[in-house]
């Protein structure tokens, strides 16, 4: 098994299977063994000194710098992320968000954050970053002209998420990233929804791309992990900041994430196909006011999604045609095949009542209308449709 697959014209689904499987890390088996170790030993003191000066994956030094289990996963993710020099692993998606922001921002800087970003990203801006003297301005990422004016007024960094959290608006990422770069701002993006299989964020102009590996990469709702990938300059900053904060992922979790990664392409394809079928069906239901899903030709963001993305996933939302503020909870309670819970990207389907306007500063959300976010798993789509059909009978 060669470690130089990045030089070959392999398609993403092949890289998902082959990435990170260097023979010096796997030995004679398919997967890298789980290396559980805090202490790495040296043959002599000269080797210890040499290892300390070689701060790179593949160099044994101490447990916080990882071992083949973590290195293999990071390399596989780097090989998937076109344009990346390297990938840093974090113990959760939120830790990855913090790692990105702290690697780029310092006291006195200004951050521009898309108003439809994931709530913990928003909370980090108004909490941790505010406490260390970083100011944040929230903006509507669909307003490219307004974004240009904000960048011209001065900003160190921009945080994007596409599609947006809970309401799934699609923004023009290449245009926003180009404007940010023109004004000297670093563009960072949460690409958890699409993954590198569905959106090549670095190739579309972003400087740093972050993912929650708890979702699609893990794929089985049994681990917490995050990642951030970048070109050489920002990868170096991410790695330095992560090490200064003592961030490390467990080798057992890294092994689970690597195992999930191998089937991510087929899972995403199946979940996207089912999501489109279910979203199309929901559009025709009298109890549904609108479906927020960029996979649908009727969605306002569909043209941009079709232009920039090569895939989707099973996550979308719909708004109920009801004045009852409890309607979304009643529907969720009536569902039998959907669990009620946070996170997504696993093999099981989930339904979550949401109020996006609670996590917005300038964008309207759903205007207070009851809404439900669905995460479509690997169950039969027709069974899920039947379950939704009986649950929607509770809408009045």
C-alpha cells in the first residue's frame, strides 16, 4: 500500500477508501492498529532530541502529538480536502471551531460571522472571543454587496457556513471568499453539511475548512471529534495553537472515525437520495408551508448549490402550516422511526423541533412558524415517508 496516492488522479470515493493507509502505519493489516500510548521511547538521547525538533505527523515524540492511529486519519482527511497541506484533529466539532478562531484571531481583531451559523459558533463569538477582546459583526451571507462594505470597514476574519444552520440558505462562497481575501481577511468555513465529498471549500477560495467528524465521518453516532484543514500557512497556525492548548483525540475514537470514513461516500449518496425523495414528498403535503432544502429545484439556493456543490446530505428542515406553536413538538412526538435528538449524520433518522429565530441577529429564521429539522438516515425512504404522513395528521 503506497502513501503517495495524493499524486494520482483518484476520485474522492477511492480516496475515502485508500487515504491514510500507509504500510508503515498499518503493517500487514488493512487498518492502522490502535496505538494507545502517552509515552514514546527512544533508543538513545540523541534520538529524543531529534524527535523534539521534528514536529510533524509520522514522528514519534509524545502522546499529545499522536501516533499512527491519529496520523492516518488526519492524512486521509487531508487527501480528501483538495488544496490542503494538513489536517488537525480535535476532541469535538466545537473544539475545532475554537481551534480555528484562536489560531487566526487576537485581541482587538474583528470577526464577521454569517448570521445563520451554528449556534455554538455564534456563542463562541459572543462569549469566549468577546472576553478576549475580539469584536464580532453578524451579517446576512446572501448579501454579497453588503458583505463587501463590511470587509472594507475592516475585518481580520470571516466565518461562513453553507448551507446555513437550521434554515439551509446557500450563499455564494467563492464570491464571499474572494472579497474577504481582497481585503486581507481570512475566510473560514464550517463544511460539516457537505463534507469534502460535496463541497471543495479550499478550492472555492476559503483559507480554512472545519468539520464536525461526529457527523458524516463517524457515521454511527458513537464518537465526538472535529477537524480543520488548510494550506501550509494556516495549517501551521492551527497545529501550533492546538498543541499550545493541549488538544488531542483518543486513538480509539480516531480508529472509529477512520472506520466510518471508509463508508462515508456510500452513506452520503444513499442519505442524499432519500432526503430528496422525502423533501419532494413533503412539498406536496397540505400541512407543510415550505421545505428548506437546497437539493430541491424550488429552493432559492438550488442554483448556487448546483453550481458549486458535487453532493448533499440527509439534513434539511420544513415549516408547518400551523399557528400552533406546539405543532412541531406534537409531530416529533408522533414519529415512530425518527429519534428526537441533537447531532446528525448517523445511520439513524432524527427529527428536531427548531426555532431558528432564537439563533439569529438579523436574519428572520422562520418568523416564529413551527419547524422541524430532519436528519435522514439509512432506513427505507418509503417507510420514513409513511411515518411522517401519520405524524403530520397531528397538525391543526
